[in-house]
C-alpha cells in the first residue's frame, strides 16, 4: 500500500486541480480525499508542494529493439520513460525486422511486460516498410498491435495508403503518418533555409511536409480513417490540419518538444544533435506550432524518442543519423516552453501528454479517481534541475538540451501501483 500525502492533483480527465491525499492498494487507486489516515505498514510519500498527475503517455518512441539494441533496447527505453514520468509508451514499427509480423510483435510485447511500465506496440502499414504491399492488418490487430505506421518513411503510393486507411477504419485503429515527400528534400535533417544555405547543406523544404499533409488530410476525410500527422514541423501544415478538422476529418497531430522549443538556428550551436526528420524550422513555424497547441489543432505532445550512439552522432552533419533522445526532458520542456510563458495551463499540458494520446490509441486515459489504475507521476513544477549526459537512463544521450537548466523535476513515477522511478 502507498499513501501519497498533500500533493496538488492535476487530472485532466476528472478536471481536478486541488490538494488531496491518495491511497493506492492492489494496483489501483483505492481512495482520494483530505487528511486520509495513514495505515500501518503503508509507504508514505510526502507530496506537499508537488504536482500529482496521471502517468504520462508517449505515443511516439523508438526503442530500437529488435535490431538496433546498441542504441537502445526495450528495458533501457522503458527506464528512460519511467525517469521522464511516462507510465505508457507506444513504440514505432521500424525495427529490424520491422513489426510486420506476429512473431516480432509478440517478442516486443513479452519483453515489454518485464519493464514495469506499459509498452505498447504499433505494426507497420506495409511489409518491410517498402510502401508496396499491406501487412495483414487484421491479424496484427488481433495479436495486440495498437495502431499502424511506417514512421520514418512516407507512404508515397496513394492506392496503398487508401486501402490501409479503409482497413484501419474498419478495425477502429489509428494510422500514423510520417509526412516528408523526398521530391522536396535535397538533404534531410536540416530545414531548407538560411542555416542550410550558410552550411551549404541543401536541406529539407517545408513543402515536403505540406504536400503530404494536404494529401493525407483529404484521404482521411474520404476514408473516415483516424489519422495522426506525426511530429508536425511546418506552420502551413498546422493550418492544413486545422482546416481538415473543420471539414470533419478525423485528423490529429503530434508536436515534439524540440519543434516547439528550438529553431533551425540550433543546428549551428548543437550540430548533429539538432539534426532531425522533419527538421527544426523557423521561428514563425515554431510560433504556429504553439498556436496549434493552444487552439487544439495539435492534440498530442510526443517525443519521437530517437536514441543514437555517440559514434553515430559524431559523424559529419550529412552522414549522421537524425533524431534525439527525448523521454527524460519532455515534461520539463513542456513546462518551460508552453506553461511558463503562459501559452497553456499545466492542466492543458497534462491533457496533451496523457489524456489525448491515450484516447487516440483507444485506451482508457489515466485518472486520479477511485478505482482507476494507479499510474501516476509526481513532480515539482517549478523545481529546477540540470540535464546532464551522465544522468540519462537511456543508453543514448544525443540531446541538444544537455547543460540546460529546466523546471519540472520528477520525484516519482508509479505504474500499476508500483514505484518504477524515484529520484
């Protein structure tokens, strides 16, 4: 039994924002209230001055397992998630082999069950991520795949994508799309703009994202599929999603902390640790992403947690892999970049990082109410901490935020009634 005393509960499901005690027993929340009695033998967590919120859910992570476990594996990825306040994650399907078969799916599911958090897995849309032939979506759904995505690779064949959308709609599962048309990419990872020009790099145009988002929003409207535009980076794409929602499309959008915190200028300062697909773009794009978060056009904050080895990121910019590790800094950057400047409330941040992602993936969102699953995060909203390379629980430390002082220090993560992280 665990008793959490005197924390400020911020729960977007019950709309609770008040100080209370919480009793956890047998993996569920047994009681909430004021000045609850401390029972003999219970573990007491003093949460006075701290926020108690539903466990966070990141619906876009790469745990690199199977196939690339020198970067990350399911165990270390889950440890990074727990340290970041996440009790649930959804892994992408671009492993090796890809999650286009039940055997690989079950391998990840079984290993995920040993981690202490909820590790959920998508299946790929197409076999071997080649964009040509659909996987057996029904069989993979029956085996527990929570959605479908070829993340990392755009699906260029409209016929294949329409059939996938129709089948996903029939199965009532989401389909998530990486939106970058190679036709408009000279060299990936850096925005095609002033920084790419300065570096003589070429870059990836925002047009590469915009044309794909426009196409897929219309296809979502046409098919009735529940579609996620992954890691949105272009201000124009935000406006396209906004319009598609007005038209009645079941379209959703993700934003990452790096896209609403940094701009293309970060490449000059952080080098390969600011190289990502889609790339960091302009200040105007960053502001439009924040506007999309504020008005609900963007439904979810995700990390696109993309660990790479030090050796890989030490390569020249044009040869290094794209992506950053993000699970351990996500909540802090949400507070720093969105809550502290007054763009959104802490309640709204919890909605974006817990309630909405769960609902999109057809899960019951976490809530701090009697009878709910005991998945919680406890953190100091204004408590500062410094991001240090040696402190990462992830195998990787490829982050532009190393050395940053951030708010939102996490004290505990509790999953299924058990403490899975304690500072």
